[in-house]
């Protein structure tokens, strides 16, 4: 574990979830919706996706109170064929629109073998892995694409930020092993990680961002003076562009110049787009055999020869899985800066603050 | 244009296609099949995918003559639901198995909106972009995944090559503009590019490969002493792994330790897996509107502000498109080394050699 800042706290999943729920209800969300969003947000923190969990709550509340989120949305299907649908999120909290899309994709894939459900008029929905993981317990592979909620990436060779960190996540069921869950921004670092660095008062490593002169940018508080860098240079640019088209443009959601920077603008609907592809393993063969093969693959990789200096070879999602188990036992660490910000929010909304216990590790 | 080697030739698409067809027929392929494969191989060279075109012909012939390819295959569907199928390639030339899969995916997507067709017992099929591009003229987006035909990539931190360059390709129709076609290995360089460097007698840039001590490896003739590097470090490893699962393991095709190195073993069936996802734009909205929006997106990107030193911002596939137009006009350049190798092959198989004209550019 990294060293935590002073005054960081350890909170249980239940306490964190209830806190988020209470805040969202006070901000105007119906109880059931608040519950759903709070569960997903607390799950983000539980797996260590700390750029996408409770750290986003003040921003979400600001947007809700400014009228930038519809708290009584009518989420519905607007285009449909047997193996696809487009869901209009009616400017709901993204967690609600994407959960709806994922559930529908799973239901459709059960019939047709694979199904694609996309969203338009959705919003930021937290870590991609939450949604790519949803088909797993139904015996399906999940593939998730999303348009990021602020443009931080220029085309390769460009200086105008027309693209976002547009993430890809893929969840694959295993047998006795934990599922393999890849969750990656198409940039070297996700913007949520830049924000988390800023909140923790840490500098960024070289290679995450450059400034407008192409020089390395290390201070996360100066993030708006530069751009994120794509993985693999022009390849990451191409991938971010394609994810933007598949998650956004295809469904009539914002992409390119239309993307609203939700860090700066709290009222304009973001018209966020996401896509989830569910692949029913039972259509392809015996799911139990597939699970056993994935277990062997995991073990082959984990036990394979290491480069000098490597302690352990990890599978995608394995570290999040380990963190989830650890945090379930000992509590989820919330940094001092975030605790303080949440206390102010709790005060404002007259909600019982997060207590937790002091993190003395 | 780069400077060409001595004795390189310029050949027309038609001449190249006929030459490949004649060789394949002499090697034992039926005329129709030889024609299909030759067309796709010549198209690879026509778009400048020179690691995947006629350069592969000697290797294909060696494999066919060694009995490693079935020249009279029964390609058929072995698993099927409305929006998916698994195609058994019966150890055919990969070009035939994947074309079959792409055509079926397009047909299915017309009904269900999206469709996924995967292959098992297929073989190396040339550049991924050829297949991702097939749905385009049917008003569809194509997404293509493949398991590479030799493992050159260890897991992140590992020294055993359990993964391949497993490519991703995505083709998106535009209106007046050329389609956007991304074709990327999940490694910094595809192995085909390493081979092309070797044939051209050029060194590799740093960052393509490392040796077993983790030092940069620059000589493409020493490629088997080292590993390819994944894009974005652990991210590219995760992506290569997931593409391997989606294209291979899902369909009962080879992946991980099962992968046969087709550069060294010419007889064992490779059991190659590929996947093609067709997305019918008409299911999602008005395809003409989509095409116009993609045109605007392309123009926004092309005309956006450039970093100092950038001459032009390219869209994925735009350089291949430009090359295709140029090579259609002035001929396809084939390097001297490849021309000589093909002459030997033509001699052996009693086929009229490639003539072309001397490349004096």
C-alpha cells in the first residue's frame, strides 16, 4: 500500500454506500435511484478505482443542484432490433442509464447470442469495469466502450483537444479464478487519475501529459494547460477515435467538438454515449469448459517465466480483485482531502458525515 | 515515399493478382479459391500493407506443399444463433475462412442489427483492415479481432512469449470522405513489419523489441532472440490478452501455449481464430446522417490546430487510402529482395515470373 495522507479514514463499504445514498437523496434523487448509484459508486472505491468513486460526489451534486442532471428521468429504448438497442438516458445519472443498457444487453444476448446496447443522453457513469463486469455473473463476456466527459486528447500531431480518454473495458468469466477484467483508458493515464493525484497532492510521472509546447507536464494542478498522451502514439489516438464513434456517434451521443467538459460546465446536458456488448458463452460452446480453459490460461500466465526484477505477473483486474478483498476486510481508505471535502458537503446537505476510523497503516 | 532498394519493381494490381493466383493454383488450390486469396493478398500490397501481401506467398506455398493447409476445405457453421455463428475453417487458407465469416456476419447483422461471427481452424489471413473493411460497402461498421500466428509477446513483466501481436481493426463508413479504417497490432510493431524490415535490410527503431535481458533489440534478423513490446505497457498486454480470448479461446481456436509458430512449423494445423462484428448503421438511425457526421468529424480532425512540426493530421487508414490511389496509378512497389524470392518460387512452380517495370523513383 502507498502511504496515505494525514487524516485519511477507513470506511466500510456499507457506511460509504449509505453516505453516498443519503447525499444523493438530499440532492433530489428518488431513494431507489440513489441506492443504485450509491452501490455502484461505493463499488468503485471498494476495488480501488478511487478516481471514479466517492471523489466524484461533490461534482455530481453540484451538477444535480445546477439542473444539469435529470433526477426524474424516463430512460427508454428508442431504436431496437433483435440484437441491439439504443437507450435514451433522458439526462439521468449515467450509472442508471448504463445499468439499464447492460441489463437489456444481457437479456437480448440470452436470445441472440450477442447483443449491443448503446446509450445517448446519458452521463458520467464511473469506472468502465463495473459495466463490463455485469454480464460475467450471467455467464457472458462484457465489452464496454464510453465517451469520456471532457476532451483532453488531441489527434496525433494535433494541439486541439477533440478526443477524450475514451475507455475500453472487457470482462471475461473464469472458473475457480477471479474473472479477467481489463479497464483501460486509451490514454496513458485516465483523467480521473490526474484528479486523484491532485487531490492527494502528488506529482504525475513523465509520459502522462504534455503541455502545448510538447514538453512533459508533471503538476496535476496545471492539467488544464496541457493534453493527455495516447497509448502507443498514433495507435492510441486511433483507438480513442474509434471508441468515440462506437460509444458516441453511433448512438447519436456527443463526440469530438460536441463533448461538454463536465468539469467546467455544470448545466449543459452532456449527451454522453456508452456501449455495452454482451456475448453469451452458452451460444459458443460449453461455458464450464470455457471457464476451465480460462483458468488454465490465467495459471499459464501467472506461473510463466519472469523478467529480472518482476515479482509477480498480474492478470488484468487481479489487483482490483485483491484490493476488493482487502478493503472488505479492513475498510476502504479515503484520503484526508476527500474526507474534508465530503464533510463540507455533508454539512451543506444536513447529512450525517462519513465517520470511518483513522487510517493508521 | 521512402527510397526503395535496388532492383525493386513496380507491378500493377492485376499483374500481381494473376501472379499470386497462378502460383496458388500450381500449389494445389482450386481456381476460385486461388482467385479469392490472390485478390485479397494483392489488395494488401495495393494499400501498402507490405508485411501481409505477396511477401507471405513463399511461406504459404511452403505450408500448402507440406500439407499444413487443406486445399479442399469444407468451411462450415458449427454453432449458431440469430446474431452469432462459429465457423469451422477446416484448415483452409485463412483468407477463405475469414471472408466466409465476414459475409455471414454482414448477412446476419442485416436482420438483427449487430452480429458476431468467429472462426476456428482457420489460418493467417493477411491484414486485419481487409476484413474490418468488408462491412463498409454494406453500410455497416466492421470490427475485427485475430490471434496472431506466432507468439512474440510475453505478459507484462514476463519473459515467456504466451501472447501474439493480436490485432484489432475497425472500419467506419463515411460519406464523401474515405472510410476511417484503423488496423493496429496491440504491440508497438506488428511482426510482419519486423519481417519487412529484415527483407529490406533495415534496422528497427528502438521501442519495437527487447531482448531477454530487457535491452533494446534493433536488428530484425535477431528477432527470435527477443520479444515485441506491447503498446502502453501493461495496457497493451491486457488488450492483446483480451483480443486473444475474443478471437481465439471463445471459438475453440488456439491461444496462449497452443499457438503454433507458423514461421517455424509448416505442417501442424494452426487452429487460428478470428472474429468479425458487423454493426448495421440502418438499425441505429439514418445511415446518410451518420455518414455526414463522420465526414464532419474527419474534417474537424484534419483541420484542427497542429503541434509545431506537424505537417498534416491523418485519420486512421487515410495513408493507406492515399497509397492505394497512388499505386493504382503508378504501380505497386515490390522490393528487390522480394522480387528475387518470387522469381525462384515462379521457377520452381513453372509460373510466368512477375515482370513489372523497374522502380526508378
